[in-house]
């Protein structure tokens, strides 16, 4: 998602929608790109610190007993329908995500076509990120069940 401001700002400056030069739009877009990347990195650091009590699990120093394995399998079964639905929606989003970009590129050329193409590109990036988020949100229970099952072997 972080390239979205760069794409939109360059197209808007190039089309005259923004009263800044393309070079200024690039500088502003890159600044926002790095700001979004920095926020993402900070979120990863926070998540890593939040997982610090679970270091033995991450280092695979985990003794899985039958109760833990059964809990993980039940949890996986509970989330199966949600995971399947999320994956189906994500795949549909991924397949349809380039549609606005393709329509904008194939329409009759207009003075604002570059802006429409940039908007389609931004939409594509946003929809792909949303689909990935949906899949990751529901995939963890299957991962946990598989890790516990492999630790028991």
C-alpha cells in the first residue's frame, strides 16, 4: 500500500490537479512512502515485543501434549469456514483488482487518463493488500495446529 501516495501524487501533479511540480509531488510521495514503511516497521517491532513471552514456542522448545494438540485441532476446525470464506473473497478480490486499471488504460484517451490509470493502480494495490490481510487474519489457527502436530512427532 505504501506506493499508493507516490503514484497518485505524481499523476495528480502531472495532470494539473495539484498545483505543485511533478518533482515536488515525487518528493512528497516518497516522503509518505517512507513514513508508511516506518510505521509498518514500528508495528513489526511492537508485535515482536508482544510475542517475547512466547520465545520457547518460536524456538520450537515446546512440549505438545494431547490436550494442547486437541485444542489446536478444535480451534482449526472452528475457524475452517471463516478461513475458507476469507480465502474465497481474497482470491476474488485479487482476480478483480486489475479491472479498474485495465478499463482506464483501454478507454478512449482523455487529458485525465493518467490520473485514472494512477487511481486504478492505487486501487489494485489497496485491494491486493486487503485480500492478503484477510487471508493472514484467518490462517493462524491452521499454522498453530500444524506446528503442534509436528512437535508431537
